[in-house]
């Protein structure tokens, strides 16, 4: 089958070879475990039942999960993924968190239907780069409860330079609109864990403050408090000698300036990060294939 699942439309037969995403047709994951470093309403105290899928349809030069983005992992069956969901539930997971799932979306739809038929009743988190087809998002209606999506770039040139995706801003806007239309305003359980809604993450990059402010302007003018915005300072430079403008962490002053700007334009429904979050130790180890 010729693949046109994601905005790349690479038209590769993934039963015969890998697509632009770096993986073939079979489900492939690298880790399935409780994760405690998502937003507080996702991880809580018990952790988020996180499944990291192998492959990615972006080429971010600063990728912290490069190992799995390039395809490292283990192929599994649909039935095994259903089992993993229930194993994570048994461990006390607040939710099932699907990380970078877009290039497996049709199979994930089938998996979620099967898991729900077997009694899975945890919220499903669709954790995406934002570079996803709006029509695929619509097919997830009734299956996904929470969208945890990135909004990386406002300018096409920036998106092309750092992720080889010139159309990222347009794609992300359409996808986000579909997400909000499907799940509506954020709702929470009594313990503060998110039940339904959209969280939009933006990772602040060095020397890109104006781009960040444009994104915050867009998100707030378009959605007000119908979404939660997560403003992240955890950018970790890894082997970025070819991109000297990115080859450092953002400073406390830069980040505070962005937070102050968010307050100035009226954003209240947001997460910010404090302390030294830009550490490689926050990046999970994938080589052990935990939980797979």
C-alpha cells in the first residue's frame, strides 16, 4: 500500500521499504513505561503510561530522541500493543500516552478500538509533533481524549531549516483546529489529572524569541482558554555545530522575557518550567526496550 498517512505524502510502499518516517508498515516501538516528566496534569504522581513509537516524519536537527526517530526499536503485533496498554494500566498509569504515533495512525485506530472493546477505560493521549494530517485527526474522533501537540514554528523558513518541513506552520494550524473541535475545552478529574482537552507545547529555541511570541499571539487570539499552552525551556543542544545559533541553552533572561510576554497578552491557562530542565538526564534511555 502506497503511504500517504502524513503530510509528507512520500508515496512509499511501506510493506517493501521504509517511508520518510524511517519505518515500515509494522508497528514498532522503543519503550513502554510510566513517565513522570510530562505536564503535571498528564503525569501526576502515578505517571503517564507512555508508549514511544519508532520513526518520525520530521527531521529536527536538535532532536533529543534521535535514536528512535531514526527507527530504533522492536516490531510488535497489534495484539501485543493492546497487552502493553493493559500492563501500563496495571502499573497505575493515569493514561495511555502515544508518543509520535502519526505514521502508524491507521493501525493505532484499530488498536484503540480493540483495547476499548476489551475494557480499557483510561484517557488516551495523542502526543504529536503537530505535523499531522487534519483528516487523520478526524478519524480519531471518539478514540482520543487528550491531544498533547507541539507547535514548533510560525515561519516556514524556520521550519525548513530546523525540521525540513516548510509547510509545518500551515499543517500544524489545521491539525490543531481539528483537535480542539473534537475534544473541546480542558476538563479534569477530581485529582487534577486531565480527562479531556488539548495541551499545546512550544519549545523555546535560542535566538527565536520573536518566533515564539508570534506563536503565543496566534494561539491565544485563536483559542483563548480553550487550550492549555505549555511554554518549555528545556531545549538541550546536542551536536549542533552546524547550527551555531542553536548551539546553547536559552538563558533565564530569555525565558523570563517570553513568560512575561505571555502574561502581558493575557495568557493565564499555561504551564511554565522552572529550574534546570535542560538536561540530557530527562531523556529516557531507549536501548533497553523497556516494556516492549
